C-alpha cells in the first residue's frame, strides 16, 4: 500500500516492486488500483538463455525469420536447446549455470525454488488445502500434453477442492490453462471450453525438476521429442509462444467413434488461425493436422515443430520448423 503514497506524494520517483504472485494470490493483499502499472515477467526465453550463456550469434540466428541452416549450426542449436530443457529460464538457474557450468548446482536451485513455493502454501492454508495444492503442483507436470482431469491431480480430495487449488496456481502463473476450442472462426476464445483443457508450466526447467527426470539418463537421448515422452518439447513450444505472442493459447480436439483427432496448439496471428504440432516424423504421420486442414478451409497454414531440419510444403499448407525456431516462427508468421 505504500506504493500509493509514493505515487501521490513523490511522483517523480520511479519505483519497481518485484515478487512472486503466490503471496498476492494466497494472501489476499489489497492493491492501489489505478496507481500501479503491472508487468508480468516470464522466464528467460531460449533466445535470452543463449545471450546469457555467451551465444549471442546463435541468439541472432533464431531471432531471424526461420530458414534452412547448415548441419553444424543446426546441431549446435539443438544441443543448446537440450541444455535449456533442463536448466530452463529462471534467472537464478541460468546465472548459476553460467558461473559454475554445473547442472547439479542448477538442480539444487530448482529444488530450492520449488520448496519455497511449497512453504508459501503452508503460510496461507486458510485459502485452500495445502496438501491438495502440493499434490496439484506435483501432478500437473505428469500430465503435460494430455487433457487434464481434476481427479488425476490429487488423491482423496473432491473435484471442487482440486479445481480451486488448480485455479490458485493458475492465477499465480505457476501453471497455465490451454483450452480446447474450434478453429472454425475467430476469436478462438469464443468457442473455448472451460471443462476441456491441457496445461503448461511456468518454466521448462521447473517442469523437469518437478517431474523427477534423471538428468544423466534423459540428456543422453539425441531426439528432443523422446525426452519425457515429448512433454518437454510441447512445454517448450507453448512457453515460447506465450513469451512472444499476445494471442491466447488453445488446442483442437475432436472426439468421434474410432476417429479421435487432436492438434497440440491453436493460436491467432494477424486475423488468421494457425494450428501447431510438436512431432517427430514426416508429414504422412500428421493425420490429425491434415484432418483439421481438410475440414476447416479457413485455416490457410500450419506449423510443425520437431528435431528435423527446416522444410516447407506449401501444397499441404505445412511448414516444418526445428524446435529452436518456435518463437521466431510465431512472430514472423
């Protein structure tokens, strides 16, 4: 509340107050309406990670419009992206990695951050059940890329209790809801479902830590889509889109007898609907995406992110992008 008096009595002074939204959400803090400009800060993007780790030229490459790159550059960017999968974009984690080059030190920072969240749950137990909050925070990472069912997030609690915990974590931006919707028309939010949704986490590094991934084992995998059953790749693309786009994040899902179909994301860009898939393999394996493009003729193009090199199939309305181009592809589409 002191910010109000600085604004009224000392307006020439510029003040930045930074902190977690958890305390605000769980503590029911009053706020000086109209006197404070709010800015939500996201974790460092992959481009910012490259800059922080001394790879400024690589950061420039992925900031440009996506194009075919040499095998050497492609391999370098893929290797750096694999590091980002486990380090993430929380500033203290990146700083620790730069200073120590130790993944174990990064994991310790991530563990401390998560423990701090859990301690905050205990402080504000009057708002919701802290055990339920803990359980939801632990189990959402296991469901990345899948439709969320409240009953799968916490044992021994009713769906309304679990829903409340989920919504508190969502308001605090630790998790984000990705609602199902139809690509039939704009705005995408008009036809979105409050009951059918997926989720992504605040940060890919925290997701890795919360999931209990074995860093030595998972890091040995050469296919980024194979790490944690592809969940880290989907988290990465969703996280990058949220950081660079004002568009809401949705997905398409059709349930029919013997013919279910789903695309990972839907976004709106310059009045156009763009479906996004995060997959390995050729276009022939993208049955759901082809079905969407055939069914909804208003959708003019789609993006597929994978481990593969850049490619474009205009006759199929599909562009293939390496994962590291996620932000640039969305910005330049």
